[in-house]
């Protein structure tokens, strides 16, 4: 049962320009927009382009096109691709992420260690659930060693409590959910978990709406924020993890394995109604509510 936010909502749409956006992304945007607007909150568009290797201008363009197609507005963020590249790309914030990482390792040296494992090593070492087994924990390599990643040392049995508006408080054991995750990549750039926390704190985000597949990341970020000087406010963030839209064979939709083609939801669906219907279903509303955006808003206003 959904618990509507009863706190000042600042939220964000956080797509990645590494593929055309699929149905799951569209559902996430619509749900985030509804929750924020119903609470009279503030909505940011915060595009996560840390992974520039998979970036394509067409994917960036597709983010703006998808929002327009869905009929969703936002209060702060890039107005288009040029504005994004000039003022909002995460490349502009790399020095800020680095400053946080340096301060974190000075304040908590035992929490971070250097890992020199190659891709091949990692594939060979991975445990059945995919976690890194911590082989470099005891090598005591200096963090300044070139071509090494920084990992966070997650002790055994590390429970993280995640407040969730849909499912109530949940406990995730970070050591088995994710293990010793990377906080700084071999090229010296901050990893996703760090950038995501720093960005959300900078924007004053109070509500994060994301798919259930990101529960391990939520656990990692809540745990990590304690060790990142100046980022402690992240600990008060509220979350809503929603179900994922599955393909018929039960596999999770990702941007690289989209059902029905590679052009993204805007090209694949005739109208955004398929998105509104799925959101109505996620919120446990009557199917008629999903006929249009107006229908969704009407039910929510009365609910
Ligand atoms: Zn290693």
C-alpha cells in the first residue's frame, strides 16, 4: 500500500544517455512526476552521463523527446542537449566528486582500499551472486597506485535499513547484496554510487523513486553517505522502489535488451497510454485511471 509523501518533496528524474529509454524508464518518470506534483514538490531533471563510453547524442536527445511525449514537465535542469552539455553534464562535477572522495579517505582510511584486479581477474573471482570477494583487501596497495580502482570495504553482516514508501522499511545486507563496491574507477573518475549521492545532496533531493533492481545501490549509497564528509544529509532521503516491467520470458528490460526493438518506447508504442496504464496498475488504481495523464491526476487528487 502506497504511503503518500507527507514531507517536502524534492525529487529527480535521473536517466542515463546510454540507450533509448524503454517502458520501465517511462513508468519511472511518470510515477516520480505524479508523486512530486501531488505533494506540490520540486522536480529536477538530472541526467547521469558518467559513463561517457556508452553515451550517444541520439540517446541524450531521446531523453527530452520521451519527456515531451509523456507530457511531463520539470522545474530545474537542462532545457535541451546543448544546455545539458554546457551546464549540467556530470563531467563538470568530476572535481567535486574527487574532493569528496579525497576527504572521505582522509577521514576514514580503513574504509577504502585500492584494487588492481583486471576485468579478467574479476570475472574469474566473482562469487555466485556476483560480488567481488575482496582479494585486494589485504594487499595494502597505496590508493595513489596508478591504474587501480578504489573499493569500499563492506564488513560481513552489514545491514542497511531502507525506508520505502511502497513496501515499508526494508533491510538489505550490503555485504551480500553488493559486496566491496567500486567508489573510484581506474581512470580516476568517481563511480556511480558516489556521483549519485553527491548530486542528490547538492540538489536537496528528499525522495528517490527507482526500480527494485536498484535496491543494492540504495543500500550502498545509504551506507556510503556516512563516510562521505558533507554528504550525511543523504541519510534522511526517502525511497520508493517500484516493480519492474518484465519481458514475456521473465527477463528484466534493460536499455540494451529492449523488447520489440531498439528504438525505445517512444518509437515502439503508439501512444503513452501503455505507460499510464502500467502506472495505474503499479499504484493499485482502477484500470480506467490509466486511460490518460488527466485520468491519473484526477484519481490521485481524490486519493
Ligand atoms: Zn582487486
